[in-house]
């Protein structure tokens, strides 16, 4: 009986792997994504539950935006005030330019007066030299000439003052325009924060955890929902040095899960770690080097995953063959 049992065990036991094949134990994993807040705030609502499937761009949670909306109204009021300031400064520039035109006209008038007074004084001086004009007339004409020159200088000063006023008014226009641009930038920034308060799933996948609940206050970068991308699934396993060194990236692999031993899942090697695991502090002999193992990752085709998206689960243990 013992001999027969030994013969049956030798005959019926599973055959080992053929040459050129290796196997390693691992578990199915997927890319995890944390949907988090960009700014600190209070959670208004979480719109998904654990286990729900979500699509890319779907809103999964909402943040309270009352404070942001108040800031937006304030920025809009500042923009309106800046626009009015631009119009006022523009009107002031027009007024100052009109004042300069009037000052130039006055200066031209004063120039004519100076010319007339100068000619009258010259004639009076000529007549007085021959004794045909009294000294009083000469003094009056000279005083008139000096008065015309003074008025001419005052008119030129008015032109200079008008030019300075125009420059000041134009600087006010530039300042008002800058204030308007700053207000528009503030509105845009606040609007972006309001838009980002609707937390959206960056990819399609399944919700794993609701990390935060409505009413909770979270800091900037606080996680609200954790999800997995079910189109980016792989199995991580380990192989010794002699096997890991012979695997090429892109090589075919087959995965067999403990939960479905009759189902063979095709995959491809997407990663061979360049750092050994369970490495001794010093490796000085060939015998010790054989104890090193390397992390291998076999990724399942995304098209196959999409076809069976509702059956895809992470965390399942199994065996990878390469």
C-alpha cells in the first residue's frame, strides 16, 4: 500500500514549471487617487459613497463658498470703482488739455501785445529824441511795454502749469487702469477658487473611502475622497535575482487569482525594480547575492479592464507567471 501510494503521488502530483518560467506571489493593486481641497474650508456636501463608480470630471464633493462669494462681490465693487475712476481721470485730462489750449491762446495774445508795445515805444523814443514827444509819453509807453512783457511771462507760466496738470491727470488715468486690472485679476483668482470648490474626480474609478464628512473643516490639501483608477491595475510580486535579471520590460505575464483559480488574466511586465528588496547590509558572496529579490510589476491591459470594469477589485492575492 505504501509503495502504491508513493507511485500514485509521483504520478499525479502537479508538474513543476518548465525551463524559462518563473512565478511569484503578489496581490492586485491599482493607482490610488486622493481628491483633496486646494484651499482650506468647510465641506458642504459629499456626493458619493464608498463603492460608487465615478467618471472623469464628475463632482464628488462641494466646499462651502459663502466667504469666497463675498470676496467676489467685494472685488467686483472695486472694479466698478476703478472703472469710474478711469472715466473721471479721462475727463480731467480733457479739461487740462482745454486749459492748456486757453493758456496758449492767452500767450499768443500777450505776444501780440508785447510786439505792439515794443513798436509804440520805439516810435516814441524816436520822437522824443527829436523833441517831438513829451517825456511822460515816453515813460508811459515804456511802462506799457514792460507790463506786456510781464503778462507774456505769466501766460507762458500758465502753459507750463497746464502741461504739468495734464501729466498729473494722465498718471491718474494709468493708476485707475492699473487698479481696474488688479480688480479683474482678483475676480479671476476668486472665481478659480470658487470653481475649484467643486471637487471633481480626475479619472474614472471607484470610490474607496470617504475620508471627510459634510460639516468638517479641512486644511489646504485636505483629503476628502479616496478612489482607485480601475483602468490602471497591476500585480506586484517578487522574484529572486536569477529570475528578475532575465525579465524584459514588456514581457508577457499571466495572473491567476486565488479567488478565481480557473481564470487566467493576461498582463505585461511594466516595471522591474532597480533596487533589491530584503537586501543584507553587505553582500560579499555569491551565495548571499542569490537571496536578493526584486520587485516586479505586471500591468493588466486597460481595454480588458474596461470590458470587465464592474468585476475589477483590488487587494486580491494571487500568483504571477512570467
